[in-house]
C-alpha cells in the first residue's frame, strides 16, 4: 500500500529513502534527522515499512499526516523481507539522487544532502557518495570517533574479497544506479550488492566527515542474537560473494581465495550451530586445497581457537580476517595459493 497526499512535492531532486522494520524505539529520531536537512532543492522522504508489529507503522502514518508535502509511505501488507522491501522503496523514489538510511540510524549533519548532491555533481565519474560515520548503542550513547578511514579508490575486487562495511546509512547515489542494480530475493544484505554493482560500473566518492550515526544493537541483520542467525548471515554473504564473482567473471584464483577464506571464517560458527552439512562441505573443499582440515575441525570441536569474531565490529564488516585464521595459515596449511 502506498500512502501519499496530493500536496507531496512534485519534482524532488533528492529522495531520502528510509527502510524500516520494528524500529518504533528509534524511527522518530531517524525521520527528524532527515526532515531537518537544509537544502537549496526540494526533497521527498520515502519510508518503506515491512509490516512491522511494534507500532512502527503508526509512527510512519503520523509523520505522513504531519508532513504531507514531504512524506510518502510504502506499507507492506505482509512481511516481504529485506530485499523485496528495499526494491519497493527504490522504485518509489522519484529524485535524481537517492539518499538511503535504516530506520534505526540517523543523520547528524544538517547539510548532508546538500554536500553530497554537490559532490556528485562535481564528480561525474562517481555514481555513489558516502561519508564517515560514528556509532551509538541502543541508548544513544555515541562513540564520536569516525569509523571510516582512507577509503578513497576502493576497487570491486577489494570490496568483493573483504566484504567490508561502507557506511550504507550515509549513502547518496544516482537514480541511474537502479538501471543496473542486481538484487536477488535470497540476498542477505542489500548494501553489499549495491556497492559491488556500482564498483563494477562506476566509482565511489568518499567525504571524510562524520554525517551519519550507525546504531549497534542485537537482533539486527548485522548483529544476529542467535548463533543460527549468525551462520545464515555469513553463509549468505559467502554465497553473494560467489554470485558476484561469477557474474563479473572474476578469475579462478579470486574465487578460490573467496571460498578458502569464507569456509575458514564460517567453520567455527557452523560447528557451534551444529551445521554438519556445512562442515562436510567445507571439509571437502579445504582438504582439496591441502589444508589439515581434520586438525582444524578437531581443534574447534575441543574449544581451541574458539570463535573470537571481530567481523562485525561495526555490524557489517563482513568476513574480515580473524586472528585464528592467520594461525591456521601458519600451523595447518601445507600449501596455500597466495
């Protein structure tokens, strides 16, 4: 269901796109941070709610009624999932530029939209602009030190391999990105996919100023509160990496490195989650790559080198190297392709 008023701005230059699900506690702060933007152009605020059950929808309706000239709603009648809700959100955006944010995050610079639009106008070879960010906890306590440092010139292969977090709540990208964006319903993260498609077709531009705040809390897709959720998310990321490696014809060497790293990172999680199907799959592949995989699995089952994941220090720093992986390279690998 789409909800908007005839007073809605006619020709928005920017669409501020808010994706939300059960964000009742945080949504007002998010929307207020968007509405308070100071810009020399018209912008709309599009909110897509994935059939929330906690009162989030009621907050959305209140804002649409209060700001009919600004706010348009996409209200899902059933829970359609992250990717489908995100696609509906993008399709509803009419601006030349789209600035996205999750309903539990917020912007902390009132000139963010203006600055990013000007940056993309100047950098015609870049399709997406992102900024530095900081984090806060569930109670809003800020860690004011920025998290993004020196991300100028990142390449497709670098992002594919590291699957690092690129501060999606700070993004502004051109409407034209939608024309080549590939979002499969089974994807576990929309921002990873979008960044890869942009890097395959264009460039990213980075503003080294803190303009957004990312909220860290358990239960989100990047901070699953159960081990099975953590397994599904990280396995989903590995599947996405291989999908894009095949889509953009990466070399066999890159695909091999992706699988080695992915299996080693996910293996201790799979053991803890009792996912024998994945353990068998990883064991076969890593053994073929000359790993002492039986020794690795034995160590993990006995609790040695137990999972000490820093992969989600921010929340979406996916499959970043773990210290135990490095140890296994030294102690268990006979031959590893560099």
